[in-house]
C-alpha cells in the first residue's frame, strides 16, 4: 500500500488520479486491503469525541416526526419543532428502508433495425451506441434508435428525458425527435426533457452546437452552450433561457432539484420516479412553490412528509396491488 | 458497563430523550464518516430512533439498545452506499471504487464501535504516547480538521513532511491499538 497516499485518502485531499492509483493497487493485495480497513476504522474511531451537532433540536425534530400521525397534541416540543421545520427550505432526505429497486437497462434489438431502450420508473439507465454516443435515460423514458444508411442519418426518438453525449460525425448527423420538434446535433452534449403530458419540451445545450428544427424541416433556432430552449406545445413558440446547470446534472445523480417550482410540477416528477399517481383534491395547493433538493433514494411517502413540513396539506394513499398507488392530496 | 435495556424505556419520554442524547452523536459520527453528507446522516439516525420508538413495546426487555441502533444505522448506511453504487454503475469508475471500499469497510466494522467510551480512553492514551511531531500533526488533522496544507503552514513544515507524520502516526496507532481494531473478514469482490 502506498502510505503517502493513504493519509491524503483519509483526509479526503487526494485528487482523482491519486484515488484511482490508490484503489487500484489496493484491490491487488489482500493484506494491504485488510490494513486499509483497519486504519480507516482507526481513523473513524479516533475522532469520536468531536461534536458540533445540536442534539436538542435533533430531538425536537424526532419528536415532531413521532407525534405527527397522532394529530395535534399540546406537547410543547412539538410547537418548537414546527417552527424549526418551517424554516427548512433546503431539504435533504433519505429513507434507507425504501423498497424499490433500481433496474438495469432493458435493451432489445428489433428486426426493423430499430433499437429500443427504456428506463423503468424509478431508475436511470445508460445506453451506449456503437459509434460512441452515450445517452442517459431518466425514469420512465424511452428511446428508439435507428440508422438510416441511405439518407446518412442517425435518428433517435425520445419520449421522456434524456441526456445525450453525441459522437459527432459530419457525414452521419444525429437527429433526436421529441414530440413536435427535432434536434440536430452539430457536435454536442445536450439534455432533452419531453415527457408526454408536459406542456413544454426543454432542450438544454451543454456543449457544442445544436439546431432545433420545427415540424416543417426548417431550422428554427440554433442553440449556444448554456442555452435552454423551451418549446410550448400549445402555441408552438420557442423561448430561450439560460440553463440551470444544477438541475441538469441532478437527475443523473439521483436527485430532484426543485427551484421555485409549483407543487403540481414537483408531484409530476415524483410520480414519474416512484410510479405513483397523484391527485389534487384541493386545487389551490397546485400553485404552492418550493425550493430544495431531495435525494431520490427515499420513499415517496418520505418526500411527501418533508414537503408537508413546510406547508399545510394532507394526503392519503390508496394502495393498489396491480396498478400504481394513488396519493390524494388535500 | 451499563447496558441500556428497553424495560427502562417503556414509553417514558424522558428515558427516550436520555437514550437519544447518549447515542445520537456516535451514530451520527458513524454515518457521516461513511455517507459524507450531514443531512443524509442525520436522517439515517433519525430513522433509527423512529424505528426504535415504533417498536418500543414489542422489543424484548433485555434487548441491547446500543447494538440495535448501531445495526439499524449501519444497515441503512449500507443500503444508501449500495444504491449510490448502482446509480454510478456506468460512469465514474473512481467514485465507484471509492464507494466499494466505503461499503466494505463499513460492512466489516464490528458492533464494538459503540463501546466508544472505553475505546476512547485507549485511543487518547495511544495518541498521547505518539512522538511529539506526529501527535501534533495527528491532532490538528483529526480534531481541528485542518487540511494537510494548513497544517504545513501552521507548523512551517512542508506538506510532504506533514503527510509523513500523519502516516507515521497511523502506523504506530495501528500497532498500539491492534487488539481493539475490528477483525474484518474480507470477501473478495471483483469490481466490474
């Protein structure tokens, strides 16, 4: 084991190259692996008395969560906890007990030469094509891919959300069809969000150049890196806005990023990820706005609980064995 | 050593609060070390206490709370690490390797982790017995949470020297505390 690297690994100061070098070596040798675990454990134990956590307020939060199911009580801690909860805007949560599983890519080669890829609800899959093009597919998305050798085109048809890293080939351009629009890559990394039922199709260009082509085949807009084109299905208008970088990468890292979004839109995302149906009984709630980051590796009930901490709404869940559960918000 | 059991707990909120105060910190420390995310770590520990509260009446009066909480937190952290590994499946090889070692080292961590009071004395003693320079560097790194660079500046040493001291301190501690470290059964796993 390279001991000089070890100290940097433990303090978290090693760079990517050093990490790779260290961990690869470690895998080669059982004795040094053993030693690494021992020293890591020693490192962990030696700092046990460090403490900068406010345990009292943590206890208040706990009490609040324990009491919640049993309606309101006059318990004084409850009051304080609610005040505390109300100021939480930035919510990070996790539920280790959640039962869903992430699934792998479901890949099929159809006879027609169309390659079908889909990502099940609650999972992110990655598709790599022979030409080096890589596509991340968000939960509940589908991508059909075919090569038109006559017309010298690569055509991908997207339903849902995908992040594309296209291996550019001027001789063999790459097109993505999403709803009513078509995106032509000119050497590109981009993200397209086109879920059926959404009012817009969003194309965000990270790198390179891309054209958005309208139904008639005319090049409607040329995007520059950092641009996000929002296409409104209803009036077929396109609006260009700057990308919110954080949001783009977050879904690939398994997070929901909520930036001043309406509850209705947030719930749409939640229902895609957890495969649940969400209905509003109280229409006013739809327009409530939130900001925060939520890790997806939790249960839908947990997300609801967290959102509930800052707003007054209730929900009930109707479990359906054969179909998605229905969550009613009121 | 005092063994907290559930018959003492038995719905009494004060007792529950005591238990919370006693174990929150070490459990949080444990999850933070492995998850490296404060909010997520707090949540894991909160979950464990909620679970404890929910099943307080069903638990055997002789149950060892310490081990119960430790096991819950450990398993939840392992689940999270596993899930992160899956999410990283197709990219970022380095992160994946890192995660693999995090997972393995946590899953091999003995439940004696929670017997920290005893262990703490042993560790403190071993640290006090380190050669002067090693001790100072180790303490600054571990307890003041200074970066190697910052320690180097503070003590007017080169960064290399700081790292050498740190490494030496670890080597000595490992030998001094040999019998208190977990015996980790290694299962060879191929990283794919």
